[in-house]
C-alpha cells in the first residue's frame, strides 16, 4: 500500500477532533448510562427468574409429596383411633362393666362380685386391676376368658383360682384393663 498523505485544514482538524470527542463521549455515555444499567437489570432479572423457577420446581416437588404425606397422615390417624379404642385415655369403668356383664351373660358365667383393685403406672400406660368372682361350667369359663382376649379393648386375666363343684367351677380372678398414659 502506498503511504497516504492527507492534509487537513485547521478547521477540518477541529471538526475531526470534535467528531471523535462527540462519538467517544456519546459512546461513553451510552455505555455508562444505558448499556451497563440495562445489562445489570437484565442480569438481576435473570437471577430472579432462576430463583422463582427453582421455587416453582420445589413447590411442584412438595405438592407431589403432599398427597403422599396426607395419605400417610390419614393412615396414622386411623391407627391412632384404633389404638385409642384398644388403649383408651380414660378408665371408662362403665364400659368395662358393660363389656364384662355382656360377655358373662353370653357365655353363661354367673358373676358374684366385681370390685376395683389397684392401679399401677407403667412407662406408657396405666394398668387397672379389677377383682371378680363367679361360677360357670368349665368350658363356658374358658370361652369367657377367650372372648376377653378378643375384645377390641385390651384385657388380661391373671391370678385365676378355681375350685370345681360338680359341673360348675367357682372362680376368682383379676381382670386387667389398660389406659393410655399421655
């Protein structure tokens, strides 16, 4: 390339410097006051959008888990209801009497006495003792004890003593019921 030698007049040089300064200043102003703030705002919005998208993804994930948790909660509530039927939170003496009376009639057991005994506290429950005495045919007495074990509420029989008198057996025993200690 051949050397280019351009001669500019003083006024042309001033216009050229002014144009460079205007273009440079305009470019600087454009970058500083428009481009940089807009780029920062775009970057901030992008971060905010990503944060919201993560929140939405987490919410969707939790929504999927919510149905599962609700089903588990429903199952646990049913189990708690069943457990409370088996291990009530109060002594409910009338229900115990009604249950024993109904079973004794059903299995031909004649009860002579029914008295409350001591209560003893265990780690998670209270054990309530009742002393009973009565008489029944031997097999009916066995059915009566078996039916106690099959009741919805938890019952236990201990310290059974009986004396046969022909076809009838005289029996003394302790009936144990349980109450949740909560």
